[in-house]
C-alpha cells in the first residue's frame, strides 16, 4: 500500500575514510534494506516523546538512503515544520553489532534508528564511538554515524515499487543527491548563511594544531559536559568577543576553493597571522582556545608523590600493643658464675646466689600532625572530598613517623622542638646493648659491592646464634643492599638467589622488608672528636612482637576538627601519646658497615 514520505536523504555514504580511521564499505548495512526503523530526535532514547516518526532504509551502492515520515504527535509535527522550513537539514544513524576488519573497515552492522540532528558533519561521514549498554547487544560495537548530505524534501513521494511520476522517486531510481561526491566549495555553496556561520564556528573548535588529516571533528550534540557555552549561539554575552565576519569567512572559503590548500590549512594560515580577530589572548580579546573544552583531571583526588610506605603497615601491625603507656622492664641477670648452682662439701659453708637486677622505665610522648584549610576552598573544590583527602595524608604521615621512630629514630637533632625523644620511643637501632646486638661488617676502601654483600650474608648468619628474641625475625634493610645480595653469582655466572624468599631462607629470617628511610643513615661515634667514626646502617633483624607500644586510654590515635571563626579556616589535628621500647633482651641485631678510610 502506498504511503507518503515527508523527506528523503542520505543516512550514510560508503568508502569514505572517517576521522577516526574507519571506512564504511559497500553493503555494510545490506541486511537493513527495506527495513523501517524509528525516526527520533538527537538520538535521545530516554522518552517515547522523542520518537518523531519512522524511516525506510534503502541500501544503495553509494550508501544507505532513507525516506522519512513524521507522526502526528506534537513533537513529530514540530519536527516536520522545522524540516519543511529548512531549519533542520542533517541526518544521523545509530548502529550496533558492528563488525570491522583489522584495517578499520566497517563490514557489517545493523541500523537501529535514524535521527534528526542539529548539525551535520562535512561531506565525509564520521563515526563517534559510544558506550551504550543494550540487553540484546551487550558488549558489541556500536556507533552514531553522521551524514553530510542535506535532507531532500519530497512532494508526495510514493513507497518503492509504485509507478514513477514527475513528483515521486522510485526505489530503483537514485535522486539528485546520489551523484558523485561534491567538492568542498560545491557543498559549501549549498548551505544557508546560518549554516555557514555554524560551520565556521565548528571549524574553529575542531582545528587540531598537531596536524593529521584534513578533517574537522564535530561534537556529538547529545550533550557535552565540557562545553561551557554553545558555539552556535550567535547571541554570545562575552564582551568584546572577536569573531569572523561573514565577509572574512567568505574570503577564507574563497581562497581554499581557488588554491590547492585544504580548508583547514587556509584557516590555520589566517589564524597564525592573527587576522580576523582570532589572535593570542589579551585584554579585551579571546583566542581560539576559548572554544576548546576544559581539561579533565585523570586522577581525582590528586595522587601523592611519596616514599614507598608498604613497610609502614608491616611495622605498625607487627608491634605489640598495651593499654598503658608507662612501661617498666625488669630482668635478673643470672649469666655470671656467681649465679651458678654449687657443689657442697661437709663442714663448708653454703654460699648465697648472687645476680644482678636490671630495670628501665619508658614514659610516653605526644606525636602529632596539624593541617588547616580555608573554608572557601573546601566549598569550591567539588571534584573530590578535599577534607577526607587531607585527613588520609595526615594519618599516612603520622604512621610513617612512628614506624621510623621505632626502627631508627626520627633523625632530627636532639635540640629540635619537633624531635621524638629516644627515651620515650626508643629506636631499635640505637637501643642499649642489653636489647640490641650490634654487629659490624668490615670492608676495605676498595671492596666491591659483591664483596660487601657476601660479608653481610656471612655476618647475619653468624649473628643469629646471639639472637634471643621471639620466633623467626624479619630483616629490615635498604633496596641497595637487598639488590647487591640478589645480584651475587657463582663462578659459572649463575645467580645464587633467584628470589627474595630464597635469600631470606639463607639469612635465617622470615622475610626481608625494604625501608626507604634507612637509605644513607649512619651512627656517629665520638662526634666532633679527632677519632670520629661513622657506621652506616645495613639492616635490622628483629621480631617486632618484642617491641611494645603503649598508650593510655585517650592516648591512642585521635583526629580533631576545629573551626576558626576569625579567619574562616577549618583546622585538623591528628595525634597520639605513646611510649615504645624493646621489652626482651637481645631481641634485635643491628648490622652496620665499617669501611676503612681510603689512603
């Protein structure tokens, strides 16, 4: 049965290389020949009110031609009026189930809808990838394909298969728009003044200064969050805005039509000359970059540039905790001969046992970190939660400082008001000889890294007999010393230890942990004297269950918020009041380097 079509036009054209490198090949949509699909507005699938009518698809050698008919809804009648008046002239198709070759040729797909769009592309079609989930086509490629051809209004166009008249177009006969591709100038001359103005604005947005193909990319009209104002809006409120006048635009197009240069190159040449008001930013002027979308952050919130802190959690989770902060350690030394059991002879007096009592007390100290933010900044930063971001940094740095103080001390001068006292949080490295066994690796001035690494392994293995700590300890060391030990080879050039686990087994430790803050630290003896000596730290062997951190009720890690009304500032404080010390004699081994001075 015959029906009347309100318009016809090209939905897509074949064998045209698109901006993203894809090319739609002949008969890619042959399965859609004769199919009727919905006609919608701006590819909006959110409401049935956006369905304007339906479209008949006709596969042709040049591409897919379509005949459209509007429905009698309010939206359909309004769209029909807009098309009839020439206000809307461009078509677009939505397709999925795309199959393509390795070279980017589109070989097959299914057209799901034809859409009226505000802006057509150029005479060459363009594919824009979309991420749209469809229950029937989950995981398949899909695209919106724009055609640069205008809609052709039809007077009483009959359905294909009916007899031809002067006022109809048959299914077999190609209309006027099926001719060979037009040149840029010829296509441009067919546009209205309003359409030409839109083209100039889009060209200005789309110029890629890095070069590439002579194509202008057009933004999908479905809505771009980065577009801060409409480039097609001629009623711009920007003061003193410099725009291309119609005459100047015509001159650029004319130069492109006369010469061999592309439209893009011609436009760029005038841009570089600063002509026609498109110039570098200055007072009262706006450069072409005003049309560019704002940059988007790839990492919100910002990532921290920091030292490796994996070791921090291993320290904090391994130490022993008590609910009181004042720690007293008491020991009786029964190693001397006077403490030994004795044999008895008749008539001789029995002697009392003699041994030494040892005691030490460790008191707490407050450790804190403080930050502040202007409340205006907190309100204005909307991309992420800046308060949570700052608080996470405060906790991270507090934990790292405590872990550093436990292993080697905070490294600040003792007279610094920020110093964490060694009498409150006692560093394992410099603790009393009753608790930390100190072993040195002697090295000549010209010893290589391999020689020193071999000596370190030997020293650690021999020192293990003096270790009296709990269970199997962990070896905390630097990345450099760990690397030197892993690089050791036998006489045949084969590595002695293929993994860190193999090296740990050889050292008789449970694990080896890299500690970046150990890099470059050294214990100085007789500082300031003639016989001053420096002992760089190689590593610490300890089971942190033998190290106690104590905190009274309320002294655990707490975070406080405050608001300064006078300065409109939000202030944050994270603090803890703790003590820390080894609580078992001979429970740690410090390995240090004693390198001879060069002659």
